[in-house]
C-alpha cells in the first residue's frame, strides 16, 4: 500500500467524503471535482482569487446535484474534498492532466516542475484514498451479493476557449454504453439538449473512473456532464436532479430486462 504523505494537515481532514453510506439504492454516485478547497500546505498554487473560484478549480453545482440524486435514489455518494488543481481524481497518476500545468487560459505556477517525490506525495494523499474508498464500497457490496451501478457527476462551463457550447447535458461512456444508451433513449423529446460523449469523450481521457471501477467487474456505469449555468442555484439544481434521476431510473430498468 502506498504511504500517505503529510500534504494534508490534521486541520484539512480526510481527502474523501462519503454520504448516505447505508443507502439501499443500487447507484453509487461519485463526484471527483466536488470542491475548490485547497489544502493548507498547497497555498494558492500561484493563482489569483478569480482563478481559484472558476471552473478550472472544480465543477460548480456538481456536488449539489449529486447530493440530491443520492437522496432521491437512496444511493451512496463518494466525493473529493479538495480542488482538482492539486490532484484531478478523474485522471491516473501518469497523466499530465492529473496535476495540470495549465488549464484553459490559466497557467498554474504551483504545478510547474513537480519532482517525482512531489507527484507521488499528491497521488498518495489524494488519489489513492479516494479510489480506495470507491473500491472498498464496491467490494463490500459485491461480497454481499448486491449489484452496483456507478454514476459519476460533473459540470462543464458554457464557454470554453471563447466558444459557446450548445449542449446542455452530456451522457458519457467508455467501452460499456449500456446505461448511457438507456439514458439517451429516455432523454429523446425532453426539455434539454442531451448528447452522447459531449462536450468530452473517452479520447479526452475523462472516463478514468469508469474504466477503473466500472469496466473490470461489468458494473453498469455512466458519466454525466451538466452545463454549469443550468445548476448555479438551488432551483436549477433541483430541476436537474429530478430530470437526471428519472433518466437514470429508466435506463437501469431497461438494462435490467
């Protein structure tokens, strides 16, 4: 087992949070980009306050939607407690995007020239406990004969590198498209513009969690991306969670037949 580093102080607390641990529902919700919080010892990575509250630091609204889904479908929720700028838990340790030197228009000075030891420390402190927790939950459920459906929840910015994005909800998948297919079928004729593998897809390296936890054991799995202007307040978050919960439930029912 990898050694835990001291990058997190006692005041920082744990790297990962679990909510509704005893949930009886079939879904395990995962939110890798839930927080923009920085560990005390990470400082601000050389970024100003505007950058640290922007979408490069987290997925605004994603955690709130995931929490609502967790309650509505009685599913356990696992979420990261620190900014993806320190470590992006939806990327493997060997990926440059795990500790990015640049994100969109922002240069990230604190991520430049990291040594092997520094990369290892961040991986041990943030990535390993996060995915260990997901693995442990799935293993316990499997041991008790309980099936699992993995749903990762994200948000994306309406404008990227100056280009407006028309898609409102992305339903993403890797090699296993069963759950995504069902959700896309259920979304036809609905109130939102829903598209497959948009605004990102497997070729962009965004399906790491699905590959790590979904594919090996054949769990139904999907990654959801919601345009963040639609979930910036409680009303929008509630509307979106209601809509997504319906899509997920219909897709699970279809896949189970």
